[in-house]
C-alpha cells in the first residue's frame, strides 16, 4: 500500500493511496462526528442529516446527484457510525473530477427542501421499524443500552421514531453548521490518481468549507459494577441473544491480542464457539463474535440464534468457552491459525479501491494518521499466547456482563440466575 497523507491549509486532512494497476477511483469525504456527538433529544439526527444530503443542492436535484455518478457507471453512498460519517463514491478514474464535485456539492450546498424532509422522515421511520422487526438487530441495540447507559454509545444510530418525528429543518441546519466544517473533515482517495491531482481538484472546493475545531464527545463511565440483563418477548421462532462485554479502545496496546482472541472465539467456522456451541452440542445454528473500538472505550460481543428451549444452556456454554481461554493460553498452533486468518482478512480487504479508501478514512478519523497495514501485521505477529489469554481475562467478570435476549419464551429470572462465568 503506497499512500501519502497531508494536512491541508483549511485544516482538513487528506490521504491518497496510489493504485496505478486499476482503472477506477474511490473517494470518501469523512466527518469526524457521529452518534456519539448527538444530544439525547436529537439522537438519530446525523443519520437523518446523511439522508438529506442526497436530496438536492443549489446545483443539482436529487436525481441529478445520482445521475452524475451512476450515469458514468459509478455508485454513490454514505453511512453514519458512532464516531464518523462518510459520503463516498466510486467511478472510472477519468471521472474523478465529477465525483469530487458531486460529493463536495452535497456537503456544501444541500438545500434541505421541506417536502423532502417530510418524505425522508417517513422513510427513516420505516427503516427503524425494519430493524425492530429483526431480532438480532434488536438484541444488539438492547445490549448496547445495557453496556453504555446514559451515554450516546448506548443509543441506536437511527434514533427513535419519536425523535425522528420531532426533528425540524432548523435542527438539521444547526447540526450541519456546527459539525460539517474543515476541522472535522477528512478526505481519502484510492485508485488511479496521485496526491498532486487530488490536491489540485480540492483546492478551490476546500476554500468554501467553513472552519472550526474538531468535535468532542461525552466519555463513557469507566466502571460497571453489576451485571445487566434484559429479555424482550416477541412471537418469533428462534431466540436471539447477544452477550456484551467491555473491551479495549482503538488506542490500547492490547488491541492486537484482543483481535486475535475474537478470531479464536468466534469469527470463523474453526473458532471455539462455533465448534463447541454449534458443532459439538448443537445448540445454535449461528454464533459469532465481533468487537467495536472507540476513542477511549471498546466492546466485545457474542451473538447467537438458538432453539428456544436451549437458550440458557447456550448462554452458559458460551460463557464457559470464554472463561476457558481466560484460564489457559492457546497453543502456538491455534495462535498461528488465528494470525494467518487475520493476515488474510487484511490482505483481502485491501484489494479494491473502496476498501483502500475506507482503510485510509477509518485510520485518519480514528488515529489522525494512516495506519500502515505492514505495521499492523507486525504488531499482530508479535502477539504471544499469554497476551491472548490476558485479553480474554479482561472479559470474564460477572459484574461486567450484559445479556440481551429476544425470545418468545425466555424467562429473565432464569437467565439472571444462570448467566455467570
């Protein structure tokens, strides 16, 4: 990966990955703001704002925005996360200028037509209902609330239907004015281009961005002193549960060991949880792990879909499997498999211009610098079996346990009594 990084005069940060062997280019305009920067009353507003930037500018209608990119064979999209928002597009490298112009036009000149706000309000409320009808997503949202009570991290990124209903045009404009400025702006480009070309395209556009200071957010509480459980009854055919535990931040030196621990426990079919809970005991069709890393905090999740009558047994076995890794370090062979899997995932993820652009953006927003994949691989290679065991040991504390269950039959009292390490 050959990349260059530079802080531009207006305060925005730029990173470019040259990929001369491809014919396309991917561009991302990132804002270092997301769900963590919302007030409780306006939870969901950054997601609403993201939707509205596609609904027309002073230069283009909503249709013309999409046609400007899709009309030349490209695509345009966006996402909102806890600590970042990204607007991105991919097209042939010959259309780089058009892609940059469209993205900057959306950020600078979106008009927020009243009729479009009302229409999109209904669209987002349907999106919220869709996720509420998905037991796995509902369980994930609930466990986030248990993990991070009274903090924006514990709120769904889409917000509530009630919040979305009361948001007004002035609220959207105020948030854009407050947060969409060059102090929060990161631009990443990957593909058949170079730093000089990108800077030349950006120079007149960036002068139009307002200036400002980087956004800050409310830190999470450092301690959890008692386990938390919640059961939501729904008339479904299978129970979904998510176990949530506090992990490490993206800046923690133990992050590489934590990543390998997650791989060993549940990120593929040879993982311990898959082999133990599904293959050996037949308690779940799907079971897996994932981790989230934030500025000063992190989380680790196990999610599973199980037969209703086997919910408590599956939760108990899941916690026992984690505790086993916390008590005894993995073998060198198991550690090598986890490392090779992780290296493969990193290499595969960097083959496309989109993924290179995403790597640059997530690095810049999260670390203020691009993380070289080779350096990351060296850090992972240096992890020892004992460091993986110690990472698992961070999790196995009953007072830090959070369990969310969506089920037609599960009993809260039974889960509270049995869910222990």
